[in-house]
C-alpha cells in the first residue's frame, strides 16, 4: 500500500459513544468513520465545505459496510486509516482499517459516495469538481459494499416526522440518524446481548425536513436483521445487521 495516499487519525472513545452496558454503539462506529472520511477529504483538498462554498456541490453517502472483529473499548484510543480506492465520473469508493490501542486490526469498512448539486439535488461529475483522482490508492479491504438489500415486509415499528435535530449541513437527514432510528426499533436487551459482526446500509433517497418516515424491523431466520426507513413513495434507506 502506498502510505503517501492514505490518511490516519486517532479517536478516543467518549462516554456518549457507549450504551447502557458500556458497549461501543453502532451509531458511534458509523459516526467515527464518516468523520474520518470528512477529515481526510478536507486534508486532501476536496472536503465538503470547500465544495459547498466554491461550487454549491457536496458529498453524499450512498452505501456503507463495516465488519468488526471487536468494537473499540471504553476510553480506548483507536487509529483509523483511510484512502480512496477508486473513482469515476459518478461514484467513488473510500476504505477504512480500524486498529485498537495495541495496533491490532479489529475491523474494516468500505463506503461509496457521489457528489450532488445542492440546487438541483442531482449528481455531478466527481472528477471535474475535485482533485480526488490524484489520490487514488487501488487497495481493497476484505469487506464488500452492500448490493441491493432485501425489502422487509414487517409492519412499522416506529413512525416519526423529520425534525431540525435530524438535519445536517447538506439540508437532509444525517446519515447516522437513519441507523439510530433503525436501532431504536430493536428490543434493548437484544442490543445489549449481541455484537455487530457486519453492518450494511444502502441510502436510496434523501429524507428532508418535515417528511414522514416509518421505520421497519424484521428478524430473519439466519439470525440477521433487516431494517427500512420508508416514506409514502418507497424506502429511503435499507440496512442489514449480521450479529455475532
């Protein structure tokens, strides 16, 4: 791997990252990795705020997958290495390696992104609007991006109206908020007793302020769980969690 094309950041687990059993939350894992992506893009010259301020375009997450052998521990400082694996006109893939305080790899993640125009909400040419093509490091991680996740047929477990606290600087629901809604449909004791082995999320449509969302949760026979955040016109996002 060409280390000149990777960025490494440290993260110390905060009290807010822990659940009622002092386990690292899945939402904290996604937040940690997406903040690393934000910082790495900024440090390489194509961060979100630079794109917004210079051209009214911004990064949007399409797919997220993480596989964890172990979660970060209470007050532990972990390191996250990240790089851009590939890019074309419409899509780019960014990878991550998570290492614990002892330097042992405890997880991998991969993400897929696009850039949209904030006025039209339509995709734009990534390679025309950024310098990202110059930092591609074609090194894969042993984690596959999610394909088309199955649709859950379960009845809604949670219904809500998107509020101010759900919205991020792109003017739509924050990526982590979908996962928070989904996990809120699970029995709390089940979350306390199980650890995530693989987390997959596919973001299908933007969810904007004031929209109505129903959240669906279904336990599968293989022990995994399917989730969906759904609106009147179909699913906004789907997720699947494989438990240990």
